[in-house]
C-alpha cells in the first residue's frame, strides 16, 4: 500500500507532547521485502510537523535484519539461524540508519541511534543511564532512533519484539502516548484475514478474556511480532497509565491523527481511573523476563484488584515453571487469565510447598518456617493489569 497525502487542518492540537512511535518490519518494507525509503520519507514529514508543534518524538524501528538480508542479497524470509540473524542485523542496522538519516536530514531533523538489549532494562544502573541519555538527546532536539541490539542479543536477553521494547522505552521516559504502526488497522473481534465479519475494536479500557483471545497468532515472515505482542505491550502501558494506539501505518497521517486524539485504529487507555504505578514499581515488575506463573484463587484476585494487597501463599493454587526468588513471574486466575506480574520472594520449589497454606502452618514447617511471614509478591513489587 502506498502512502497518500490528504489535506489537514494545521491548527489541530497535538494532545501528546512526548510520544513513542514504533514501526514494524511489515510496515517498513515493501511487497518484495525491501526497506521502503519512500515510506520513511513520509514518516519524516509527520515527525517534522510534530516537532514543529513542540512534540518530543522517539522512534522504535524494526527491520534491521530485513535491511541486512537485502544488503547481503539473501532471501527476505527471516532466517532461523542465530548467527545469520546477528550478521544480517550488523549490516542492516547501518543500512537502516542511513535510510532514516537521509530522510530526516532533508527535513533538518537530527537523529541519534540507541541499541538496547534486555540487560540495559533489567539492570537498574544501566536502565537509569539509558534514561539519562535519551532525556539529553530530547533536550538537544535530537530524535532517538531505537532498536534492539540484535547483533549481540541472545534468547536470554533479547526482547523478542519491538512492541515490548517500545512499551519499555515509553515507561522509561514517561511518554504521553505510544503509537504502534502495523500492517493491520487495529485489534478486531477476530482475525479479519480469516473472518469477514470481524469488527474493529476502536477503544479498549480494560482487558477481558475475549479481547485476549481475539489477538490470534503472530505476524509475518519478516518480523517477530504480531497482535499477541501488541497486547502484551498494551498491558504494560495500561499499568503505567500510558495510552496506546495500534493502527495501519500506511493510512495517511496516521501518526498525526493519533497524536491529535482522532479516532484511528484501536486505542488502549485505562478506563477505571487507576493512577499510574510508581516508576520503581513499574521497573521492578515489568523490566525482567518472566520466568513462571502462579494461579491464584478468587479471593486473591479480589484482594489484588480491589484492595491493592500483596499476594500471600494461602491464595496460590498452582505454580508453573522454574524460578528463583527475585525473579519476575505472572499472576493468573485459576483458569489461566493474566491479571498481574511481580517479583517473587520464593523459589518455585518453595512456593509449591507453601501454596494454599496459612502463615501459621508454614511457621511449623521446618523447611519453610523462615518464610512464614513473607509475601509471595509484596504489593510494592507487583503490578496488577
């Protein structure tokens, strides 16, 4: 699909003053799997208008691997080999940077490249250094161009998709809005490629099992994301009280319309009036890779959602996965619906032994008595979705 221009009212107010724009591989590439330079030029035009209105813009860009495969004259289908992926990324990051630099320099916009892995997000010191660097770039009028550092990232430290990375960056910088530019108009009641009766969901204020099930499976051969990863990003951002818009990236002026609050795509915005969780709590609960899950009973669900309580062993019904104390785990209802995430104070084996038991009972257990008064997840290290 080509990007077409249309007339706009230049007096329209931009509601978001700091926004993160994420562009997926399928949006940045043409039908032949090549980087679409014309699309980047049109994106630059929208960013120029945003900057002229006083906005701070951060771009999270996919397609480094795609650009590398193109430069190396390799087939556009995403390889399975990690060394090939990393080699393609090493070449492609430079090619992609050149494409952005050409388009943005023509409009007198300076860009600065930032490559991140999960290590920089999980490590508190690196996290704060990354924040300070990004803040200084914005202060200097530079548009940060962010990508995962696929040249060194492996499964243990990679984000796996730039939707999650965009959400992490937005939380890090306390952005006003995140826009995910995709090859689909938004979230539908079913996969519109398979169901002609699927309807676009224009506004979502909270998650339900029906919304999650409508996401389907992921994406295209040129990327690693899909609607599932976009919903994961939406969960994180709603916990941070940061609105998210998912929209078709080639719709004329999609970025400007989303930033102006116009109805475009699907907008996720917290609808229950909850305040944003504290910055440190968000970092603790959302920065780490998830190592396992606990399934909790209805009483625990109510206590977490309505009273902001800590999670106690008595409310845990089942433990999934292997994890150590201090790692991030998901909290799910008895039927598996995700309701929260936090830093666990038990190992998986300890929690299996303590699950469903009261503190007084745990205190009498020789192998667990040291955990008798310890929450599974303290409320200061827990985020409820």
